[in-house]
């Protein structure tokens, strides 16, 4: 009985050791799998590059005041739609993480309306900011899909 226990333990140790060696051998490869080239965590510029590119494309209609890829901050200057010159908006996009996640992105917007020649602060609908965040996230995911496919 004692020999049987010892034999079973030895067999179990060999099996577990073999599994561990096989698992670790996959980690030793010098080449990363192709999918890793477009992983959700791409940070060669300090923040997630897909979120960064998507944010720049999304707010690119407005003149940029600041674009800091290391800190992940994009600030636009005031933009007035030519079809509605009595209203203008200013946006700040902040990328908070190196992962491509919804909570890694924050958009803030300010809005002003012209009243008697003076610009007066006006509220921004929460849906507007949420829509901008959704557009940026969708573009970022599309950029990632394109990178994985190529």
C-alpha cells in the first residue's frame, strides 16, 4: 500500500511537472504571436495609440490648442459651426490608461452662445459628451481590427 502511494505521488509529480514545462515552453518564444501586434494595450506614445488616433480624428474638425501624446491630453480651441455661428464649443479629451477600454477615455466639452456680442457659457447636454466618447471608442476599435487583419 505504501509503495502504491509513493508511486502515485511520483506519477502525479511527473505529470504536473510535464504540464508546467509545456506551459512555460510557450512563454519562451522570442516572437510574439501576430495578434499581440495589435493588442488592446499599445503604448509606444505613452497612451493607447488606437484611442489617441481615434480621438485626434474625431475632434480634428476643431483647431487644436494642445496635443500631448505622453500625457494623453487633447485640447481644442473654440469651434463655431459655420451653419450656427452664434454657438461655439471647446473640447478636452483625456486618455487615462494604456488599455483600449471605455473607462480609459474621458471627454469634457464647454459650450458658449453669443448674446448681444458677448460669449456666455451654456450647458452641454450629457448625451453630446457620451456620443463623442462612443465615436472615439468605435473608431479606436476599428483601427485595432484593421491592425489585426493586416
